[in-house]
C-alpha cells in the first residue's frame, strides 16, 4: 500500500515508551485536508482522550489554508478520531489505568485518506531516557567496531 507521510511526532518516542499502536481515521474539513497535503501541521504536544465512547485529539495544530478564506477553522480545535468501538473500549480501559496516554506518532495519507497512527504509551522518567541514550551509543560503537574488524 502506498503511504505518504505528512508529519511525524519525533518527540513522542523520546518522551514515551510505546506499548502498542492503532491506525485511526480523522474527521476533517476540506480546507484542513488541503493544508495537510501541503504539509502545514504539527503533531508535537498533541494527545488524545476517550470521552463518551469517542476519541478526540487535542492541541494538534493545522495551519489555516491560504486560499480558504471563511472556510478555515480554528487551528488547534479538538478533532474526532475514527476507531472501531471495540478498540475504543480497550483503549479506554488502558488509559483509565495510571500512567498511560494516547499519543499520535505519525500522520499520513493512505489511499487518499488522512490516517493517524495513535500509540498507547507510558511516560518515561529521566533515568529511562539516559538508559536509552547509553544503549544507542553502545550499539553505534559496536557497529563501528564491526565495520573496522573486516578491513585487515
């Protein structure tokens, strides 16, 4: 399937431990879709919540479309996400537990439709982040050592 990535939330993988991901559709207006196709969006600092059996995403900034005039909507308005009822119930059960959050990871076009990859995540502490940095640094050092090993 052809996917065109519109936006990534790089901050999410740094600040959260990703447990599972879900693909969700998004309810948008026409000018918002045009603005997204132009790549004028920002997912950082956004989050989702389950309310009354529906999932909404908050603080997701979509810049107003330049030629949208009166059809432009508020850039940071809450937007509804489209998920199956069973997925919503499962996510609600998990989010009700302490420490879990719904964080958007990436936004992409799939078969002409805007999709959002939503992650069930748990916040990292400062020591978790340091641990990840150490692990990545060691992996890099090992890669460099193996590359140099075969050249004698």
